[in-house]
């Protein structure tokens, strides 16, 4: 996840420097854990960022080719079916969904006895709604030099964490550099500032104090929801840059 966080940071830096193709190459590394490209990949197509799409396509082809060379085509073709153990609504004994920071985790905490079928439909519905709101927040021309870009980049990542069917608290490491850039470059409101500080402090303190991944996941998820709502509200209009 630290390597993927570096990739997300480099993609952001490349977009800011107008190196679209390089940004796409960095985005392609999310294929290592494909669920983290859930929102960013389709957004590049929607925005017609063809240089970034070309870079992402080339990078993805390189990862797939390297995988085939390392493990053979049979292993690569078997990869999707190997994920079947992760698709159960409540997760496995080691990967309980009630420890996650997505909508599935929140639903299982609030309604642990819910049947899998309506629970899954509710998770999918909330996920689609989250992605739709994130895309609305990124409406208009994709302009990395604008003050709102940092907020949009964070919104895309938070939406990815919330809408994913499989999303654990360690995925929040993807937000480290984007959040730092947001605070440094854009004039964020008091709620966004407070939520950012909450996410930096409270989950870590809770983990040290309780060693409870369920409690830490809940605290982190509530912070992510608040951050997502705050940023989407702010993105009703462009955010001015505070400094370069």
C-alpha cells in the first residue's frame, strides 16, 4: 500500500506538471490492487484525457505481461476466480467486513443481522451514489492547475475507499500526500480542516489504546464520510489557491 500511495502521489505531481502520459503510467500501477482504480480509471475516459489513458493502458499492459512471464498465463487467468473468498457479504474470518472502511463495513456495524442479498444491494446502491457524487464534484474541464484540483483528487480517492466492496483501513495511506497538498494549496473550510486533523489523529490513538480494528475502522470511516461531504459541498464552486 505504501508503494501504491507513492504512485498516487506521483500521478498527482505529474498531472500538476502537465505530464499526462506519465500520470497515466503511475495510475496503471493501481492494477496491482485493481479496486483502487475504481473511480480514477473511468474518470480519465470521461474527461477524454487521452494521453493519460494511453499511459495507463501501456502501464497496465506491462503489468499483465510481467505477470504472465512471472507466473504463467494459467495463473493470470485464474486470478479473478481466486478472489471468490473475498466476495462474501460478511467476509472471511480473517478479513471480516465489519473491519472495513467502506459502506459494507458501516452497514454491518449498524445492522449486523441484515440478510446478505438486501445488504449487498444496499452497498451497491450507496457505492453508485458515492461515485456519482464524486463525478459531479469533478464536473467541467479537468484542470490540474486550478485551485480545486487538489480537492477533486482527494474526493476521487475517498469515494474509491467508500464505494469499494473490499476496502480496509490501510487503504487510507493513499490519502497522505493528496491531503497534504490540499491543505497546502487550497483554502479549505473549517470543517475540512477539522476532519483532516481528526483522520490524522483519532484512528491512530484509538488503535494504540484499544487494538480494536473494528473500532478504528468505524472511526476512520466516519471521518472519511465527513471529509467527502465537506469537500463535495466546497466544490459547488472553485476553491481558490492559497499559495503555490
